[in-house]
């Protein structure tokens, strides 16, 4: 998705789109643990987990539906993010 946004706007897009989702994904183990604890004695019953799995499936389905929206952003912009094929000592000086 970032390749479809002009280079000058990529920082804003990262803050608005992936950053909150990453935060939500980081808290999901805690949320699922809290949810499982709330089942109490029913935690050993597999049917108790239908709700969480339906919610997970619905969120995956929603993400699949967002693909056409990303495609509407257009083709990749000039200056698209290129993978690094070789690390030189000069790059290491920049990183460190």
C-alpha cells in the first residue's frame, strides 16, 4: 500500500493506517487471554470459542474486501520502496 502513496505522504499514511492496527495486533494476545479467563469453567468447552473465531474470521474477510480500495489508489509511485540486495559498509555507518 505504501508504494501507491507519494513519497512525501508516506510518513502520514504509516501513522494513520498501519500504526494503529499494529498496536491493536500487539494487544490481541492480552485480549484473548482476558476473554478466555472470562469463560471461567466453560473454557474447556470448544463451543465457547465460537465467538472469538467468528470475530477473527469477520476481520479477515473485511481485510480481503479492502484490497479493491487499495487498488483504487493507483499504480506504484516513482521512488517506490526497493528491497536492499546488498549491505555496504557505508550503509552500516548510516544505520549505526
